[in-house]
C-alpha cells in the first residue's frame, strides 16, 4: 500500500497500516455524493414497476431536493468563493472545483429529469386518461373555458410590472413563478420600456383541473403558465407582446444568526425569517424557448453567470406537480394503502404506562403506528399521577396533535418543559409559533444550547406511583412528527429502565440548566461522548479481528462524512473486520479498495419510504444502538444527539432483522456503491426478488401493500 503522504489513524486504534494521502484517494466529495443520491431517486421515476403517479412524485422529489441543494449547498460554495476561501476539503477538492463539477452534473441531471417527464411520464399518464392539455391543441370549448377562468380567477390577482426608470426590476421571491414579457409600442403614458415582469402569486394553483366534459378525458389539467401565456396580451392593452417566458430564481436560504451576539434567539430569528425569501440568487431557471438576449437580461439582474442558467422543457417548478396525485382518484396508479400495526403489548392494554412497566416496547415506523407516541403524551396530560413532562422538539409540523397535548398538560397543572430547536432549518417559523403557544399556558420553553442544535429525540414522563416518582421515556431516531412518521422509516423505544431514564433525565438537566456534563451509564451523547464511543467501538472490533476472534460492524444511517470515523473504518477493514454500511444518502468513504477498504461494502436503499433510522451493531460485544445522529461532523460536534442501546434481547433481535439483515438481503431497491462513488442497482438474478420495505409491510402492517 502506498506510504507517500500517509497519515496514521488517530485515537484508540492500534496496529494500523499507513493511510494514503487524505485527499481525493481517501474521501469522496459531499456535494457530488448528494447528486449521486438524486440520481438514485430519479431512477425510481423511470422504474416501470412503480405505480405511475408515484413515479411522478419521485420526479418531483428530485426537484425539491435540488431546490434545497441550491439554497444551502451551492449557496455555501458561492459564499466560500466570494470570501476568497481556496482551501481543499477532506476530499481534496477546492470550492471552485466543486462548483464547476456541480454545474456540469446538475445540468445533465435536470436534462434527464425533464426527458423522463416529457418522454415517459406524460405519455404514460395520457394513456391512463390523465392529460396535461397543450396550448396548441386546445379545442374551441377548452379555449372558452380557460379564458373565462383567466378573467375570473387569474387576472384579478396579477400585477404586471413594466420596467422603466421609475419602476426598476422588482425584488422577486425565492422560487416564485414569474414571467418576463417582451413588448413593443407605447403605453397610455407614452412609456416605451420593452420589458415587463409578471409574478404569479403563490395563492394561484400551478395547474387547473378542467371539467371532464370540457377536457374530453377523465382528468384534464392545464398549466397556469399555459393560461397566462395564452392571455398575457390582455394585461398590456394596446401593446404588442413579442414574447412571454416563464422563469424562476433560487436564492440562498440559509439563515445567519450570530448566536454569540444576540440576546434573544427567538426575536433575532423572527427578524431574519422574512429575509430568507430574498437572499442572494444562486440559480436561474428559464423556459427552453426563452431567447438568449432575454435570459442574458435576467442573469444580469440577478448577478449570475451562464453556468447558473438552467433551461427546462416544461414547467420551471416540477415540485408543484407533487399535488397532482391528490386530484386523481385512481388507486391503481398509486401505492396501495396500508394500516400501520400496533404492537401486541399496546393492543392488549389501554394504559400505556402499565404496558411499559411490563416490558420495553419497540416501534418501527411507518410499518407500526406513531399513535402510541401521541398517546404517551396524551395520557400523561390527563393522568392525575403524572407530575412532569419533558420533551425535545426539532420538527413537529404546523398542525401537531402532540404539541396540543403538551399544551393541555400545562393547562392541567403538569410541569411541562419543552426544548424547542428554533434553528431547525425550514421549520423555524412553526417552532417559534409552538414555543409562543406553550409559553402562553405556562410551559417552560428552552431554546437548547447556543452553538449546538438540539437534535436528540427524547420524551420523559415523571409519574408518582406508590409514593415514589417513576420515570418513563421515549427515545427515537426520527422527529416527533405524525406525518413524516408515515413516510420515514424510524425506530422508537419506550422504556422505564432506571439507568436509561436516569441518563435521559441528566441530559434534560444539561439542556435546561448549567453545569458539567455528567457521566451516562448507557447513553452516548454528542457533543461529549458519542464520537469517542464510536471510535472506541470500531477500534475494539479491529482488535478482536487481529486476535482471531469474531468481529464485524453493521451500521445504517443517512450520511457518512466524518473523516476520523472513516479512517477508523478503514483501519478496521485492514484488520480484517467485515463491515456492512447501509447509507441512504451521502457517503464519503470509498469501499472496496485493496489494502484499504476491501472488507467494506456500502449500499443505499431507495423505495416507497425514506430510510431515516440510524442503527449501529458491533458484533464482538453484540451491542445494538439506535441514534438520532448520522456520522457527520455537525452531528458529533455541533449538535445535541443521543445514541441509546436496545437492551431487551427480543427487541435487539428485531432491530437486527428488521433494521439491518432484511436490508442487506434486498436485491430490488438496493444500490451498491463502488470505490469511485457510483452506484449500481442490485438485481435478483436467478434468486427470488427481495424488497425490504415490502417485506416489512407484510410483516408489521395490518393491511400490507404487496406491490412494488
């Protein structure tokens, strides 16, 4: 193995061979890894085994992912370049290099996205009687209906803005639908501008369903952009419209709050949130028919270059088509519904505390219901024996039944403490609103620790029983969010184990009070012990393998990026440890490199549900941990996270089978990663097809979906 420029793994690992240079040969780039993930999602839109309307959803998900990618990751790269930052990252790439490669790959990805939309999805929908009516093909009856809709529902809310010295280019909202209109002639005041901007208010639906007798099919839609194109001349009376072209600008949406300078985080955030819609432009999307001189004009207005321009053949915002399946009543074109299961312990007992006293309870969402988690807080809110409730809130949604129960608990005189993470990206406003409502009823609301996002998923109920105070806790890998619990795979654990509940209580005391971090018996907590505990666990497997004893690591997470963890995994591989990693999204580790990582396999599973749980299994100690944290720098060092063990032998076996083994056996929705960061979809071959998510539905849900 090459030794030039090598580095030793730091920490508890011993007997480690020399590493190659820590640049491009050792780590993969984060941004390019995110684009690889989106290619895997896009492949679902092309997969004919998927229900047709679900393929459309996957196409929209790619659009949504790319929006956030530009708002955060590309915006961050541009900010680094603007500040003159030129240092390479762990992968050895400099910001300018990354941005140039990102531009090339995203242009290709978006071209493929629209090719699938136009050449595969739309024709297949048309065959099923779901049509998007093209303007050039409108019948006279359709033209009349659409014109009336324009007059009654669209025109009254539009405000065309002619550009002249008194009317400069408007300040346009992030990701809003706009039209640049090229004009000739003079208006009533003798002005001759030549260009106007029309912004479509967000209140207007981006597609309209026509009556079947007008559309000539069961479901006939027309795009708002088509309606406006057809009637834009009515907004500019007496002027000649030479062209009308839709466009959309994406802006930097990362909030900046100087946490060391502010006195009130909530007040500071409330001041920053409105500015999110008007950050620096990072991407311009235009219709493919937009002439060069008009796109150049728009680029100039937004301070962008040709590399930032994306021409699309269709709507500039495919994300809004995510709502189409909700308007089409065709069960055969969507995933079959299922009813999430309820564990037997809870089905037999209405008293959730009695059920937890009998044994620990494991929930596997979405295959098993999130309702027991809501019931946990609901029962606590009304139980006269409950004296206190403590909970962390990262993402919970604008309409949360669980938050309402916390409010009820406070009104009922319980001591309610809620640690609300105000800096949960894109959920800041909802969290501020819940914080205000909780404070109004007397709950203690804490905004975590300055400089560290509170990402741990913990709820604790303190109950008086037979003259003593007993603690019950719920720990999870996912957010306390009823909707995402039906879409994301996560584990949740109920327990009243005295040592675990004491650890949870100590963690709450750290978050709400002041003092040194206390030692935990079972919980691994970031930013204090989680990183070091994982390094030690990985190194221990390496030591066991060198001693000729059984060793192995199987871990599942959303992202793997932290360099020292990766170096320890490389060292364990060199020691002969078999390592299986199930990483849904970005993975900076290079598997399968002789002499470095030949014992490491990396796979990603993409399917109906978003894989979200974090599971860590170390074979030599037979320990199984569930966690709120991915293996990323931010999770280890800039967040409050917890990793907790599954101690009950039966539940531990469940996690190993349901969370790991079944995914390692998947040959339908699993993708294997090569050492260059590219993925290849696994195929059943001559064996039977295995799909982890469908098998779990069949096993755990009460009315399973048997289709892919």
